[in-house]
């Protein structure tokens, strides 16, 4: 049985990813990663370097904590860097340095272009809350609070588990389910009674391995089959397709 929200009727909480689900920032993240890695590879390998691709973004970076994304992609190219520390400058040849360069570029793009929300998602979250379900935002981004405030959406979530909280609690990021599980715990809901909403393959893996009650894949880039293969129960192009009217 499904409700008017398009969810099983025993779901009590909805756990939403940020980039690509609530906000149109996934494409900004992808552009910042490409600029960062292409500059790194060009300096390392010269003009004949092999560029960072959309496929690389989907497989190694999307949805993962920043340092994990750096580590994962560089390992795919047989490159290993020292870890460094969180306060490494953006030109440091370390995992944290490369990650900080990406974040610097991302914030510059957000300051220049602003942040846009998916209106279908905001309407759906309003409907979810009107129906009495609890809500959480679950993101690997350390900029989650600022982004939510910029679109006046912080009020829509009862719990926030982001890159800052994950670091404080020492929670491994997606594809591990720990951040979603922490959100469910903070809401006082069993994972089997919570629905996960994600656009990243790593997020699908987290939803599946965490044994959540329902996993919704949001396909913004034409990867419906891959989202199903990684554990989605249903895939939509926009959350408005699920129904619900606040």
C-alpha cells in the first residue's frame, strides 16, 4: 500500500539529500570538481593529461565526503597523495589540499551564481510535513546550513546531518549508511520506517545497505537504470511525480 505521498503507508520519516535533490547544486559541484582535478592532472601529467569526466564524477565523487571523493578518484588513476590536514591551503599537494581547492571553487561559483531550489521538492517536503512525517537533511557537504538558509529552507528539516556533524561524530560518509542511520536515530525512527531520497549512486548504496523502508532515486542526469541497479525502489525525475499537496 502506498500513500498519497507515493510512499509505503508505514513510513514515518523522510531523509533528503541536498545537492541534486533539494537544490540545483549538483551541477555546480561537478563543475568545481572538474576544474580542480583537470588543473591537478595538467600540472602532474602535462598537456596530454586525461581529463576528469562525467563518468568519473558519477563513479568516484558524487555523494561522497570531499576527502573520500579526492581519494577515490585519484586511486582510479593510480595516484596516491598524503592526507594532510583539514586546514591545508588549496594549493597543497595533499588529499585535503585538493579537496579545499574544490571547496574554494564551489563557494566562488555559489557566490557568483547563487543557489536555486527544486520547487517540486520544496512542495513535496511541505506535503510530507503537513502529513505529519518527520524530515531530515542528510548531506556530505560542510556548507549545508548556509545553502539551506540561502533558499529559506532550514525550517523544513527537523534534523540536519551534514559534513560538519559527520566529522564531529566520526561518521563515515556515503556509500556507508551511517549518516542516514544517524538522521533516523535523531528523529527517533527505525530505519525500516524511514524513506531515503537521493540522486547519487553512493546514496543509493547507502539506502540499500542501511535497510531503509523505501529508497527513492531522483534522476536529474539520465541514470535511471543505474539508480535502480544501486538499490532504488522507485526512480523519478522530480519529487512532484510522487504526489502530495501541502
